[in-house]
C-alpha cells in the first residue's frame, strides 16, 4: 500500500470532499449502501477519497481498488479523455479502476458487487 501522506486526502481538498459526500448522486448513494460497513467480502471502502488531485467515488485502499460511477457526461468526448488521463494516473500508482454506468447500479446491483468482489483475493 502507498503511504505518501501528501498523496491521499490532501487538506486543500477537504471541503470539496465533504461537499461531495453530503451531495451524493442517487447512484452513488445506492452503491454506498452496498459497500459501507465492510459488507463486500469484509473490505473497507471510503467514499469521495482523494488521491493526488483527483477525488474518486469509492476506494478500497487495502486492495488498491477504485470504483467510479459514470453518468451521461462521461460519454462526451472531452470527459472520456479526462477520465482516461485520470485512470492512467491512478493505474500508475498501482490502483485497479472499475467504472460502471449509473444505471447499472439500479438495474443490476448484484452484477456490480460481483464485479467488485472479483478484484479481491479469495479468503481461505
């Protein structure tokens, strides 16, 4: 696990992170209800966690996993390019980045959770 304290949850992003946590999208709120309290294979997730200058939707630091939910804007060309830069930065740090469309959280939450579980080692 990366331990650079200047990389995670930078103080200057604190108010913005708090605002994002208070104003979750409906898809983020639904997924958070499935991830919080170590409900997925016993792993802890944080919501609106900052890494470098980026704030990710959900992060499991223990397994270096990031889960991002994408709304309609993520289908636009400029946003696709920004997401690719962001994902590449996070992957260079050793993170796995999973992206799901918001509608999938509502249509098939079990699929989303199972895809997340696939990123975790099997527990003995």
